C-alpha cells in the first residue's frame, strides 16, 4: 500500500526533529511489516537518504519487520528482485 503522509494515520519512523514516511508498507502473512523506501539513482548517496536507510535498518532489526531501501536498479536487480531478496 502506498504510504501517504497526508493520510489520517500514516506509518512513520522517527528522525531527529521530525518523522520519516516510507513510500510503501505491507503487512506480511506472518504479521510482520514490509516497509519500502524508493529512491532513484541520484539521491541514494545523499545524507538524508543514508539517514533514512540507517533508521529503517535499525527499526527492522529491533522489531523483526523488514525494511528495503529500493534502488533503481541495484546492480541489475529490479524492484521485485530486491523485494524477494529482502524477504
């Protein structure tokens, strides 16, 4: 499902001084959340993108959920391939 910040109850992760709203959130059959932040090639190395990736990975590690910072394409692997690999 597309995660829209303007929605009355969006999914967010904490950042210093604000919140981070990943692009997509899905509930897996086993009850875990699969959270995806999509980035094109140009902003992937930007400080904000690196911070969001670190926050997502830490939250996933501590909660048991799954986080993916999707890169377009990542070493020839498309989005669906990256999602399968993350799971």
